[in-house]
């Protein structure tokens, strides 16, 4: 694979932004329909790059899901990048926001999607954090329905599917750690309680560095849909955006 998904590419771009590009103050604000709850993302002033000398990097972002104007933030929205209690882990703090929206799965309640990225490392990698939260009107509160962390240097991706037969699913492509180097593809769907549950996990036909210009999840779409009974050989191939002539090669979709 040669390129990142649009969401992760945006995260990578934001992580490498200069001080001139950085925004400050409230950078996102979403009201949950029919309630007093509001999600806000507030970015602080630019800070010295904690990894490399040079231009400052965009400031730390504070995420808050609140119904009292931000005085109290719901614990349902966790620290999306935090994977350890190490206070010196600079990648625990978000410096870019690449997703903040309300979506409507095919089944179940609407979801609040939030995606952030840390500052970049020396190799230009960054930690990516992604979450989906669902609202319980009876309890007037939110529940964490899905959460995952990854990086972006090796074509990883966490993608919410907005339309089609997989609408509402979240697909995670994560590199394998041994040869032949490919990706673990995990498909999760909303369960009976609204929390996402794993519906499929398999090792990809797509190989790392194979030259395919498609994102991993796009190249694997025939495989994962076939395993879920949503596509069969002989049917029209799934068509990624901006791909006029998709075709199969070594069991992966190419464009």
C-alpha cells in the first residue's frame, strides 16, 4: 500500500503543521440533538515541539462532553490517546482533531464520533485515537460504544462506514508483526446494547508495500464483504471513491 486513508492523512498533515497553520480556542462544537449536551474541542496555544527542534507545534486539545457549559466533562469520553499511566508519555496528549461528528448507523442509536492524533515522532509517526459514543435518553448520559488506538506510518486505519450494506460498521486495519507482512482486518458492529462487538477478524490478502494505491480497507473490501456474506464472486466489485476501473489482483482490489 502507498497511501493513508483520508482521515489518517489529514491527521498526519495536521501533526506536521506549522505555527502559522495552528488554530486556537474552540475548534469544534457539536450539540447533541434534543438535549443540553454539547461536545467541544478546545485547542491551546502553540507549544515547543516536544520531540524535535524547529517550529512550534499546534497546542494540546482538550475534549469535553458536557451539559453545563464545560464545568463538568462526562467520564464517558476517555483520554483517547492514553495507553499507559506514564506521565512522561508525550503521545498521550492530542494535538490535532481529525473527526468530530454525529452519525446515524443502519440500526441502533446515533453516535458521536471523535478522532484525535498526537504530536509526531522523529519518524513522523503519530498516535491515533478514535471513539464512538452513544446517548441514553432515559439516563441522560453517554456510553463509550467503541474505542481503538493505532499509528499512521504503516497504513493503519480506523474507519466508520457511512453508507452501503456495511453502514454503521467500524473497520480497523492494523499491520501484522510477522511475515508475510499484511494487515489484521477487524470489523465491529453495534451489539444489542449499542456497544460495538467484533463481527469479523482475519489476515488480509493485501500486503504491505505491494504498490497498491488504494487504502487497505478499500483493497480488502471484497474479502471482508465476502466473509460477511455481503458480496460474492461474479457480482459487481465494490467501487472505492475516485476509482473508475477496480479489479482483483492476488485477491485484493486494485485501481
